[in-house]
């Protein structure tokens, strides 16, 4: 899986939270984007494709039940 999360002119970006889906088919992760809230991504384990969700969250501000 290639985690593509871009860049930020305000500083380095880091994975701030990581969580497996309940069915273990996906990994969700948030990535810092200084000075804004973290961006949320998920990766499909079977295909290796990564997707960015159109929401910003705080660190670990998400779960699979929402």
C-alpha cells in the first residue's frame, strides 16, 4: 500500500492515528496537515488503493461506527 498524502508548506506530515476496519478489509489513518486539522484516508487492503475522505478530523477523531 502506498500512502499518498501530499505535502504541507507549514511543516512535515505524519500519520497521527491508524485503525483497522472491523472486517479487516481496510485501514483508516489520519495524517497531520499543519496548521489545519488532520486529513482522513483509508486504504483497501485487497487492492492497495488509498482514498482521501472529504473531512478533516482531530487526531483519532473518527471510528468505524460513524
